[in-house]
């Protein structure tokens, strides 16, 4: 059975104050945890009753470097989600997710390491929403597999980008079993 999972999602970004060497036309934005959320959704049957489970965390980190002169040269760093910080509506479920499903004591982070970003425009315009894909290695519970995220993003100002990235994953592909 395929169970859809979305992560990360709703990731606003703000410029970093990094002291890295500047690349002409490149501006780096960092994910702000207080304005961000990573989320998964899964349907389960518990005691013969169906439930739609949503787990979330604000413990998300990463950076996006936007090249204003050549958007296709923009780069995305590894995006990390703290698996230990994921919470649902049930403490009992949270414990099971951490101990038995994600094994977060040994695998604290879910990490997406992008390898390609496709369908970026030739030019970025303030306020315009862009749709593109990013492909990379997604590591969940110690297992890595290639994943594709569909991204919608727009610059709401010169200092802030807002966006959402979604993907549907099969938990069995990551050697995850649901007790």
C-alpha cells in the first residue's frame, strides 16, 4: 500500500548573514525554523478504525543560494528535519514513531541532499510564483534513496522567499515498517 508523505513543506526563507565568499549575483537565504514547518501525512487503521495522521515539526534547517543573474546556477544545501521533534496529536503515537518507526535515537535527522534543480526560469521576478523540481538523496531512518520534490516558491520581498516542497513516498522504500 502506498501512503503519501509530504516533507518538507511551507518553508519561508530569509537572507543569511554568512561570511562566505560572495559569488556575484548570488544571495543566500536560510530556512527560519520559527517560520517553517516540515510535515508528514499518513493514513492508518488502529483498532479497526481509520485515522488520518499528521506529524509536524519546526526543527528544519538548510539554505538556498539564489543567483539573480543566472537563476539556473542557484543552489540548495542539504535540508535537515529533526526526526526527534516530529509530533502528532498523540504522545503514544509520537513514542512509537520515534522508537519503532524512525528509530530517531540512532537517526536523529531526516536529510534531503539535492543533486539537481530543474525547470528554473531564465530570470526571477519579485512576487511571481515559480514551479520546479529538485531531485536528490533523501535519508530517512538511516536509508537513502533518490527522491523528487515538487516545489512552488516566490520571492515576497528582496529579503524573503516563501515556498512549499512536496513529495509522495512509499515508506517501504526506506525500510520503514509500521507496527
